[in-house]
C-alpha cells in the first residue's frame, strides 16, 4: 500500500471501533476515566499513551495527526487550532532570550508581527535578510541562531528561495530549517527531500476541504541533530531525535493551550480525503487563468511562479513541479483601480483566506498589511497596486469573464 491515494483512505485506527465505523468518531469529551489511581498516574506522567485531557491529546485529533504522519513519513505531527498557532508554537519551542531567528521580510502579516513584536518582546532578535542571497544568509547566522525560517512561496510577493542551498547553510551552522509550506500541499512538495526539518502548514487551506474550519500542523521529520540546538540540547540524552517533539508536546503546546479540537480534526480528516483531487483542479485553473490574464491590457503584471517567464520559474518547477499552488497576483494601475475592480466583482468573492472551493480576491496592502506603516509595507515589498487571487473550483472561463467585466 504505497500510493498516496490509497494510504490517504486506509490509515488504520489505533483501536478497533466498537461499532466498526468507517470514519473516526468525534470524541466530544474533555476528560477520560481511568480504572485506577495507578493508571491515572502513568498517563499523566507520560508513561502510557492513554488520553488524560483533550487539551493535550484526543482520539479524533490523534487519528488526523496519524494520517498526516503516514502520508509525509514524518517522525511526528502535532495538530493545532490555526496556522499561526503552528508557527508560534514551533518557534517558541526553539527560541529563547538572547537568541535570534533569521528570516525574510517577505512574510504573511501576522507571521511578521509575531516574530517582530511578540517574540521580540521576550528578548528574541529577528534578523531579516534576503533569503535568495546565500552570502547574506550566511552573514546573519551565528552561534545564537535558533532557526532559519521562511515561506516556500512568499505571500503575496511570490518569491521562491533555493531550499537545498538554505538547508545546507543552516545545517553547516547547526541551525534547523523551518518552512511554512501552506501554498503547496505535501503530496506535491516533499519538504524533507529539500532539507526542511520542521514543516509548518495552515490546514485551514487545502486540507480543510473548502474552508470549513481553522487548523495548523507542525510536522517534525526527525532529521535535525538537536544536540546542536542551544535550547534543546539538554533533552537529547533522553529523547534523541524526538527532542523537538518532546519539548513541544510535553511543555509548549499544552501550556499555550492551542491544541486542535476534535470537531475540527474530523472535518479536516474528511477534507484531506479529497485534497489531491481539489488541488489538481485549482492549480490547473490557476496556471491557465494566469496565462489568460497576461493578455489583458488593463493588467500591468501577472505574478505566478508557474509562468515560464517568471524569474523563479526554473527553481519553482524543480521544487514544486509545474503547478506551484493555486494563488496568483496581478497589478493594476493604482490602489483606486484595485478597489474599483474588487467592488465590481460578481462571481469572485471579496474575502480573505486561501484555497477555499470558491475563488477569493483581496487587496493585501489595505487588509492583511493594513495596520502596517507605509514604510513597513515598502520594506516588505507589499505593493498598493496588487490584487491577490486564491483560485477555487469554478470554470476558468467563468472566472475570466468576471475579471474582464470587473476591469
């Protein structure tokens, strides 16, 4: 049973269901009863895998994690209640006062804010640099660097960095590579093959099956030598390659209280079963639409890394294949033109989020980055003339018709 499609549908339950259900039941419970005080002690001290409290583990969530683990061949998977929870929990597991995180200024707005403001307030330095410049990355990493972090295709700039080069630089310096891979799903992009140690995903997107729920995933591939981590090295003697997961599961995520709920895990398990089919349609439509948009004189520029003349095309194809996600951007003449366009849309929805079954349009500069100063937006290359489209399951002809009439 090696194919992705088959594994996806036939991951076994940890325990046989009493009623032989084909779907994992939703365990809507906060706590679990034990047969004895001794059994209770063993569970609470982590010496057995029995569930104790649903803020820490839950059978429905655990099954969702197991499915992702089987599909990605990871050491462990932790499901949390948003993509931002995945990013924040992972970085808090590694970062410490006096340490630093090396990253790009080309980040999703909340990720940038978390790094700069939230972690910064606890004494963690954030070093922004050009991740497409290996020399600049090397210059920023030192003995106190906790992690090298990036988005594999940045949002909304659509920049692509060379992951094998970055992982080589990071690993030579004893630093783990963390990547937000939300834009391209894991059945297309195999992060481990490109040197990513910790993969971070907003499962709200492709996995949820049409924006039914909010969730996030931390995937630990067990590839990094945590004895080289200033924060986790004391845990290596006991936990070995699982030091990161042990710190995350035994302390950070249970203390921050951001574990996924069983209802969400059930919905996202169902969404996972159709992800491959939906993605093929969305990404194919995205490429075709990008090509057609380039023929429209009212559009100044179309940005999609699957276009042959895109500056990141060759690298994008090598890392993500010919269909690098279902998100594109295009530029109009002005901010006012962008607002007029959005206001005239009839089919495409005016909404945030990515990879809903419906196509969504947003003006990033005034929304996702709306609370940033103009100077900050310039430093992050967030253009006031840019529209972002998340492509859904509609006909490409219908989408183009709506865009043309709105232009």
